[in-house]
């Protein structure tokens, strides 16, 4: 069977700007990280559920290598959905790791057709 590894970027989502009134008391620089499939936050810090939810659809794509012309390779800012809050979050790649298929899926890989 062929190599079962693939690259994945670790991400940091950081509050870059606050354009309104953040009722969650976030400060510029507050952040969370995504390493593999696990979210982490600095000790004692929380993150607004609604701001977090607005980032979630983009994170799996931002973790993967992209074509340089793909808009996902250049667009990295998300705004909290609360129109009066105006929290701007920046997604940054902070590392790269190599994962094995079996580390993240219980579904076994099928051998490529030419090896079957």
C-alpha cells in the first residue's frame, strides 16, 4: 500500500481589530489554536461562541495546502456576525504537521486501483 500520510497546517485565529463594542470582553490578541483536529485556548481565556462559529466553515480548508490562485490562500479575515461587535479575526498558519490517515479516520484506506 502507498504512503498514508498527508500534510496539515496548524492555525491560530487571533482577534486583530475591534470595530464596535464587543460584549464578550475580547481584547486584541485574544486567540485560539487549531492543531490537527483539536481546538485549544490559552489558560483562563474564553472565546465567543458566535465568533468561533463564524470561523469554523473555513478552518478545514485553511489547514490544507492550496493552489496559490485560490482565494482561500489569500483571504484570512473573518468578522464576528454580531453587527455591533465588529470583531475582526485573522487566521494564520503557525506550523505544519504530517498526519497518518488512521490517526484521524476509522475508515480504512482502500489500495489504489493499480495495486488492487
